[in-house]
C-alpha cells in the first residue's frame, strides 16, 4: 500500500542535519532526550498528518507520496527543499544601544526577537558584537543545510470519522475525546467538542486550522460546536445571553403554570355548571309532577 496526496497517515520521524548528524526534531521521546532536545511540554509518539496539507516541511511532504506503508524510509532534502538557502540580505547590523534600551545585552549565539518599524517581529541569532555594532542573522538556523529524515509510516487511515479524529489529535492534541461527537457526511462534517477544560483560545486556533485541513480533504461544509464566534465572545456577552435564556425559561415556566391554572379553573367551572344543571333539572321534575286532589287523598286515607 502506497501513500498518495490527501491520505491521512500516522508516522514516526527523526530529522538530522546531514553535515553534522545533529538531531533537530523527532517523534521519539527517548531519541529527543538522548539528543538534548527533549521538551516537557512536547508531545511524543506517532504523529497524524494529511499528506500534502503542509503539516511537515514542503520537501518531506512531497517525498512522502509514493512511499510504502509499514516500512522505514530515508529521505534526503537539499536546502531549497528543507529550510531554504541562506540569504545574505537577512543579516542585519544594529547599534548595541538599540538592544540595551530594551534591556538586552547581546552576545554571539544569543537568540533575539526584533520588532521592525512596521510592527513585524523577526527572530534571529546574534553573530557578532564589536565596536558598538551587533550583527544578527535572521535566516532560519538550518538554512543552507542538507537535511535527512528517517521516516516510518505506520498506517494509512481510511475510516472517515477516524480521519477527522486524527486531524483533531494533530491540531488539538490535549483534547478530551470522550466529550467529542463527530458526524461525517458526504460533503460535510459536524464536530461537537462538548465542555472541554482547555483554554478557549487554544480551541479557537484548533478550529481554524481544522477547518482548513478538512477543506483540503474535500469537505465543503464544516460546523463546530461551540463555534469560533461563540468562543470569541467576551464574558459579559456570554453572561447577558445566559440571563436572557434564564428569563425566557422563567417566562416559559410561568406561562405553563398559568395555562395549567386556567385549565383547572375551567374544569372546576364546568363541574359547577354540571351540578347546578342537575339540581335545576330535579326541581323542574318535581314541579312538573301532578299533585293529588283532596278527594283522591281522602279516598286513599279511607282505604288505609
């Protein structure tokens, strides 16, 4: 079984710099610890991706197509397919005063973040400090390097719901799947995340990225609950909505109680009318009954 574009797969990988053997990325926890790049906040284990969606660097993404599932592969990427060629224009010179005014005392190897006049933030590394001048390289740390990836494709996921779950795992790795409900149609996907304990901002970003991923797979209509709009509402608006809902519920309950009272009163009135009608009928029957004449009454007494 070979991998094709838009396939959702699960894989292990380790990325190295060819020239030095330095490991810069891996999905194996033990390898990360041994290489000194382990992060307590990192998530290790097989990673799910949609091939061609840009979940890994472009060169690796392209190289995955045509590889066999269940096998290990070694992929070598030239700089232009990995982190790009080095660009001399991305090496800038600043005065040391520009750093010190921000409380930064630069030295070679220091990672810095510079905000440009347009407000854009650039990450770079200090190359040298001399004569009151600081040279900063804003190229990617591995720009100009040939990269080698050791890849093992563990599985290709075919079930539509499992595909969606895999992409949720990729975009929101700490989600509680026990609270998630997924519906997948021919052209639409509905995801109800339920009450999650994660930061709403994390869920917002996850939903935005998920929508892009699902559209890449061909789904046209994607619905999330709660939606991005609901998650972005300020707390005050949410409180107001809750109060409105409570007020509506209270009105509904009172309306139902009033209707029940009216029904009971109507039933009581109907019963009263029935009783009065019965009494009137009895009175009328007695009035209509012929009275005995005196002679008949006397004859009756004599007989007795």
